[in-house]
C-alpha cells in the first residue's frame, strides 16, 4: 500500500510541478511579482496531495512565533518537504537555496523570478557576498528569509555541523533568528521514494535575540535544532497554510 501511495504521490508531484511551472511562466510575462503567489499556490497544492494521497498531515507547534514582517528563519532540513512547506507558513517566503536548482528546466527560472536567494556553494567568499546582498534585499522587501543552517538534508536523527551563513546573515540584517525543528524525515525521507503516513511536526522556537555573539548564537541555534520536536509545551496549529497567508482556491493542507 505504501509503495502504491508513494508512486501515486510522486506522479502527482511532478505533474503538478510541471503544470504550475507552465502557469507561473505565463504569470511571469504579464505580472512578474505574481510569480511568488503562484509558487505559494503550488506549495499548497503539493501539501494537499501529500495529505490526500500520501496520508501525511502537518502539525505546526509554536505557531505564535511565526513572523509577519522581515525575519530570519533557521530550519532543520531532513526532507524535500522542508523546501515546500514554508511557502504556506509565512506571507512572503524567501528561500536560500543551492544554485544547482536553477538548472532545472522551466522550474529553475521561476525560482529566481520569485526572488529567492541562489548560492553557489563552490564559490567561497563570493557565495557569502551573494548571500548577504540577498539578505539585504529580502529585509528591504519585508520578506521572511528561510535558511537551512546545515547546508543540506540531514539523515533522520543525524547531527550535521552548522554552516556560517546563518550567523553572517543575522549580523548583517540585525534580525533575530527563529530556530525551527522538524521530524519531516520520518515520513518523507532524504532521497527516499517511500512516503510514510503520519503527521510531520514543525516546531517553531521563540526567536533568539538579535545581536548575540556569534559563538553563543551558533550554540543556541544548534541546541534548538537538535531538540526532539514535542507538542507538550507549545500551541498547536494543524491548519498549515492558514497562518498569515491569504488562501485562494487551492486546498489547504
């Protein structure tokens, strides 16, 4: 059953991504700022498919810590799910992502058009300059920067060292860092075909204060990301996509 549901969801995912990419390309020609709204609609559609086909629901814990204006969100990264869901959680998501994704036909151009921040991880100091310029722009535009401090998807329950970009962004923008833990890899694994039914939990921690010394920031962030998500001490919101994001005709997850 899991194999069939996983296969059906994968077909749905790629079909929906193709159709929405074509639609967003048209939007880009007539209304370039609308590309971000198209990306948000795509993300809602993917989460709807994940729930209805894959049997995977989403639970947001600590939703009161989600920002509405300019913000720096540092999220654990276990699954491709993490690169979709933030488009449904905050009003104007701005992902920091690896530049290789720009090579994906059609889809790659739309990522750039949506105002995300591409980073060439092989370019050393040039990558850091690109990151900081992108952070400046996102802050001016009152967007919520989402960065994965580990730099890549981590296997479930594995601890990867945090990369310095998040500290540099925090120092440059002066924004507090909002840590986010998740157990998404338990249900949608790293490079895994199978999607296991269940409830992905996203735990949004209280912001770490702006201006923390770099060492203290990185230690506090690492601790917050490594903690096992638990619903015990947080308010729970199960209507992903309803938080600060107006819903049109796309089904909610």
